[in-house]
């Protein structure tokens, strides 16, 4: 990033980098996702992913997906996929190649990750007409480190706009506190209130981007996306990183026993 971009990221908590992925890389990710879906036995698991009622967090299929490639269904249309997660970057050669390119390694260090580790990856479908809403949240709620280091790299594999559910962000909201922690407690998953402060009253910024853009997201940035009620898909690939120097919570929902995290090499 140039100095102006770095300053913008520090001020806003997000940064849009157009044309970061080539058309060939976008095609490769979409084709590989389609191949994975073709091999998916929908009868083997019927976990519906919903940020509204969090019912998926009661399923072992979801809770043990940190070191696997698993498939999650749409709430409104259980015959369609919501996403694939959460170790595509480690277990699939196409996702591994694109996730570990040198430009991303350099970018991770520019935004402050001294020793970056690739923690979680998701291929998000947001299908036409039924792609679900994602409510306001902070990534650090779910992927917590001390100090907070989680950083999101979100790649648009289709054009994303207000009509098909582009990302929404509260500019500068990353300078506020972490509101909640979602974690394991006594064999259950709980959401712990840390700070009752409301979200900033600012108008949300719609991060409308073209295919191939990369959106960098600070782990404390309040973000969301609306449902996709358009006739167009809004495929995206999301990658979350943390710094090896930070302490990753043993009570975080995503755990990888016997499957160590890797950096860019």
C-alpha cells in the first residue's frame, strides 16, 4: 500500500483495493468451488448457517470445521449453499495457491501483522433471491486474540453492490471497543457481552466493488451485509488472519487440534 492507502485504512478500518485478483484467479476460485459442490453429498450433513438464530453452533459438523472443508446451507433455501468453510486455504491446492501469494503476505505485514498466520477461509455464495443477511458484527467477536489482531481479506468474485448484498461498514468504528465475545463455555457456545456501547450512529458505507477487488477489514470494524434479493449472485472468498505473536483463545469456537496454523510459506 502507498502511504495514503495506509492512512485511509488506519482512519476508516477498511480499505478497498480494486483489481487485486485477476480474472483468471477469480475464475479459478469459482470453478474450484463448483467442483467441490459437485462432490458434496447433501444427505451427509444438513447444517443451516444463520447469523439470525445461530442454530448452526449446536452442530458438531460446524464446530469441528476449523480444520476441514464443510458445506453450510441457506436458511431460506436449504437446497442452496450459504458457504464452504473453514480450511480451504490449507486443504485445497487452488485456494492454497491464491491465499498464499506473495502480494498478500506483503499486505498482511503492511497492516501490522508481524508474523501472520492464515486462520480461517470461507467461500460465500450469497445466491440470487435468497442470500441471507449478515447482521452487524466485529470479526474479533468470533476470532479473538490478545491483543486483537484478526484481519479480514475479502475478495469479490462477482460485482457487489447494494442490490445483491455488498459489504456495509461503519467508517472508523474500529476505534471503539469490542462489544461481544462468542466462545465455548462449559460444553456450550455463549455470547458474552463485553461493552454495552451502541454501534456508532453514522450512516453505513456501502462497499460497492467490482469483481477482483480486495477489501481489507480491521477485526474491530463493525460490518454487515444485507440479503441478496437481486437476480444476480454475489460470490466472495473471505480469508481471516491473526498474528502468531498474539494469544489465540483456547475457548474460541474455531479450534484445530493436531492441525497447526501456517503462515504464507
